[in-house]
C-alpha cells in the first residue's frame, strides 16, 4: 500500500492510548481518513503523564520495551518516519526485594550477569531458566513474523501459517502450559523464593501469578529484560511516546479530538456505519460516520459500546472474565538526597510471604533519574503502586481506604 496514498475509507479510532494512537498514526500514514476520539484531557491513556508543582509524573506505565533495533516501537517509528524518543537502559530492569531480605535480586540486562545472579539466588533452577530462554527465542522469532492470533479469516490463517518455521515447533507442546506447571515438571514447586520472585514479576505483566500465567507469554515477558532487547527509561516522560504518535497522525491528515466520549458504535446489517460521540465541553451529541471503527478500549467497554450488536458468544466470554486487577498509585516529589546514588529506576518489594500478593503487602516503585526531565534540580519523583481489588473500593469508604493506602505506601518506602 503506497504511503500517503488517499484511500476513500473513513476510520474512527476510539481511545488515544498508545494502542489507539499507534493504529491511528499507521492508518493515516497509509492514506486512510482517520479520526481519534478520547474522553480524557490528554492523550496517552495509561501511558500519559500529569504535572504538579514542577514535577512530571508518569500516570501508569514507567518503563518501555521495544526501542532496540528491530523492536516493535523502533519498527513502528521507522514506518511513520519519526525519530525514536531518547531513552536510557534500565539496568537492572528491576531490583526485587523478598520478605526480610536487604539485598535485592537484580534482573541485569547483560545475559551473563543475569545468569550468574539467578544461579546464585535460585540454586538448582538453571534447567528451568534455560528452557524458558529457548521458548523465548523461538516465540520471539515467531512473533516477529507477525502472525495473527486467533485467525478469523483466510488471510489471518495465511499469516499464521507463514509465520511457523521448524524452530517454532519447540513451543508447540507448551502452548497451553502455565509457569506453575513447568515449575512442577522441574520439581521446583517447593522453592519459595523462586516461586515468589516469579509471582511478583509476572503479576506486573499478566496481573496473575506463576500458576495462572501462560508459559509462552511468561517466557517473553521475562526474556525481554536482557540484551539484545531490554527495558528503557524515556527521557522527558512517558508522554513523549504519545506526543510523537499524535504529531505523526496530524502530519498525515488525521484528527485527534480529546474530551470526546464515544457512547455507541452504530451498525446496520452487521456493518459499522459510525459512532455516536458526546463533546464534553459543549455537551453536544453527534454522529461521526465511519467505514471502519477500531475500539482500542477494554473488552468490557467494547461490549457496552456495541450494545445489542455485540455478538452473543463474545458477550458471554467477556461476562465470564475474572474481575480485572486494579492499581493504587502514590505520586511523590522528594529531595534527591533522600535517594541512594546507585538506586535502580525500578524496585519491587514484598513485605511478607503470607496471603496473596497484592493488597498492602507489595509495592512496585519507580524513581526518576537526575536530569531525566521529571523533577526540578535537586529533587526526584517516586511513584509507588500496589495491586488492589477494585470491588473493595466500591463497597468500602473510598476516602478512608485511600488515606490508609497512602499512609502505608509512604511508610513502607521510608523503611
Ligand atoms: C499502574 C500501571 C503501571 C503500568 N506500568 C507499565 C510499564 O511500566 N510498562 C509497560 O509497558 N506497561 C505498563 N502498564 C500497562 C500499559 O500502561 C498499558 O498496557 C498501555 O498503556 C495500554 O494502552 P492502550 O492504548 O491499549 O489503552 P489505554 O491506555 O487504557 O487507553 C485507552 C483510552 O481509551 C479512552 N477511552 C475509553 N473508553 C472511551 C470512550 N467510550 N470514548 C472515548 N475514549 C475512551 C481512555 O480515556 C484511554 O485514554 C502499566 C499500567 C498501569 C495501570
């Protein structure tokens, strides 16, 4: 498809998070007539930022993968012909503190250093890690060939079949396995430190622990921290990613309308015809016609937006999903002097082994670097998040719960 060639198709993208903006910018680049609606004030969704008293805080995401040569962001930015944002490596990607321990498990970027670290930390587990690394390599190459999963059309099926190579076959027996099953297969289910480390790290990526995380997904999530991949800390803030995507979208004729809530996806005889949108500033409700609608929102929101047009099977699957995990986040501006000079940018703490990881017993902490654009001279930002059960916030006194969480998070960081 020719770049910049005008295609007579109108696309509406719902949601200006990284996913929606990437889709919109790529489609505009390929000549589609694209309009993006988002209900928030600023684009970026869970990867946006806000400012307070001279500090810039990343709202949700704080570290990025895929900026290395051949990485997903690098490929997308090359196609959009925009520069990659400046970033530094997170090395270690994370420093994980288990209960009662004062030395962290450091997830180093250098593969040899990480191998030495895990052999020291988790004796007897190397065969488990070696298999994980093999699965990562094979599934990384498979994902790089852009298969469509699950396939829904002959074209999807063709993409999928073309992505399979002999080396993909090593992953086949593990398609439906979990990390917990692999631990048991290697007799490691009783290794409490290893299991807890995996639970903590996997919860960041999949929102569930080792027993429930799909093995192939975990192999990728755990494998991207090492070279030649790696996790990155963006200069400026996370917002630079969305800002660059918005610039590319608008350069190629696309439109972004913030503070516009899509109320409904309209369709006739199974084909979308447009969306109903409410302008939050004026309260006006109008119809935006479209030939294609991309809903980059949660599946629950998508079902609501489709209303009676949601396919019954899809609606049932969504209704059966377990409640999603929430994050409680405390944003702090602190004196730089209060932070050790060699503090890694990301730390994870578990305070006791009892009970499930989440409410009140764990923290994920991100710390800004001097000169990274987030804090004034001599200061730093500290963002501390913990997993939380969203239902409890609806049942319990919201303000009391918020105060309790805030006090706990601040007290724990001081320790
Ligand atoms: C606390 C936290 C920490 C995280 N840390 C990391 C990290 O370090 N690294 C990492 O890679 N990932 C991290 N993530 C995950 C990452 O932020 C998300 O996966 C990613 O940003 C999701 O992007 P998205 O575009 O798919 O969706 P979202 O960012 O959720 O965007 C959806 C957008 O749709 C809009 N919207 C929804 N409904 C409507 C409607 N009806 N009309 C108009 N607009 C609508 C919303 O306003 C929102 O802007 C973290 C997430 C959280 C919450």
